[in-house]
C-alpha cells in the first residue's frame, strides 16, 4: 500500500531564505507526483506536476525534483516571501491506482518578514 | 482557468439530518472527486466518478453516497449526518476519460461542515 510522508510537519524561516520541503513515498511505481499549496481554510492549488519519466519541473521560484528509484521528491522555494506561508502537500498517482491520488500530511510553512 | 465551485463554505447541521454538498466544474472535465480533510489524517478520498451516472468508492465511502446526473455536477450526500462526519469537504475535478486519470486535479474552496 502506497504511503506518502512529508517531513518536517512545520517549518519557520526568515524572509529571503531558500528552503527545501521533502516528500517520500513507499512504492516507486508511480505515474506522477504533484505538489499542492493550501492556504488556511481554503482548497488546494496545484503548483507542479512531475511525470514519472521526468526529473524536475520549474515554475517561477519553485523547483520540484523527483527521484523515483529512491521514492523521494523535493520542492525547492527560492528567496522565500511571507506570501509563501501556507501548507504544502505532495501527492502521487500510483500504478494501477486509477484516479486515486495518495496525499502526504503536508508541511506547514511560515515565512517571517 | 478551471473553476470548481462548492455550494457552501460553511454548514451547520443536526445529527440525523440528510445533507447535500454540491460541486460544479466549468471545464467539461470527465473526472470528479470528493475528499474529506481532517487534522492528523490528511485528505482521504470518499468517492469519485469518471463519467455521468458513474461512481466508484474511494477509501472511506461508509455513510456517504454520491450522484452525478450531469457531467458538470457531482453531489455528495450524507444520508444521516453524524458528529464524526464533521470535517472539511473538498471537491476536485480533472480532465481525461476513465483510464486516463493522471491529470492535474483542480480543487474547489471546500465546505466546512459541523454536525451537532
């Protein structure tokens, strides 16, 4: 059974720092991995989707990498800003797992001005 | 831009009431999903649908049912609400026909349900 783990559960950094959020999954047979952002009391916003054949995806100050063989993904946020404060969730589509995203518990990020 | 809307942001209901949560998407997506989100448990899939009048159980379907009479609308029904169904409910949709569900899922703003 696929399990997705995100460490740390919470992170607080000063504005301007570069930071890395970690995601690990137990079954490397995945179709893709997604990173989402969730603001308090709101829905999820998709940030990046990495197909299993890809190593990384970039969007602005965000860069997500995928190492399928080791079951790991990282989300790199450059030059963090207070507006980046939110919960970041990773999720995987596993093979044979049609339509079912398996989510991690999330990392809650606070960027202090 | 994809827009997924949910009928209510906040709901307060009594134990035993029948509760309807509505979700509408405007991008002609084939796939729609209902999740609940609880502290410490993360997001869990309740039901999903690949097509009109089609539904599949997720990981925690007990106590819930769904209806998809039209492609753009997916309803979650709590037949007899209980206090353990107090939660944040999130609807999502994605493009792609059944069997190609690996597209990005787009989420609605969520409905926070309190059952007293």
